[in-house]
């Protein structure tokens, strides 16, 4: 989970490969209307996200032996909606400052999410709360270090 440009797809694909489980990118589940809205510089609202999150939750539920999904999941309510489908979901919050994320986002031309929406993503972001299964890790590091730290934290919590 994390704001646009935090590295969710890159880290998610690498994590899935390490765990030998399926990977999917939540961006691929957006209906065209959502893509058009974001491409026009408009932030999605909860009504736009609800059916999208249902598709993501269903995909996760269809992989009971494990899977990795890169998904913004910016609000607790969105994560709760995913938990309705997959109660034992673990979140890896790829966190970083607006400056670090902005630099990363600028290096990926052609993505439908314009850099102008980054501030709205940070405004919407609700970090993991006590009681939510997950770990926040700083993105200003290498992919392997992020994955190593995440797996160590999860293994420590769930030996």
C-alpha cells in the first residue's frame, strides 16, 4: 500500500517472486472511468473506489494460499473493505516523504496518474493503525532491503 509512485508495483512483483505466489497490480483492475478521471487530474472519491476495491478483494480471496497485490489502500476504510474478503491480509506500507515520492513519480512517464494528484494522495493517506496487520517501511532504500525488512517484521510478529 502507499501513494502513487511509492514503488508498490516494483516491490510487490519482487515480493511475490520471492514468496513464489501470484502477483497483481490494482491499477489493472480500475474501470476505464476511473482511469479517465485520474488522467484528467481529478482525484477518485470513495464511490469511485468501492467497486474497484471489491474486485481487488475478490481476487485476493481467490488466492487462499497467498498472493501479493499492489494497491494504494490509502484509507483504513479501504483496507477494511479488503479485509472483508481476506481477513488475514498483511499490508506493507511503502512510506516516504512527498519529496522522495515526487522524485520517484517523475521518473515514470506515461502513467495515467499525474504528478499533480500526489498531494491529494498524501492528504487522503491514513497510515496503518494499531490493530491493523502490517508494517510501514521507508521507500528510500533498495528493493531487496525493503523486502528483507518486511519479511523479518512479519516473521517476528507471526513466528
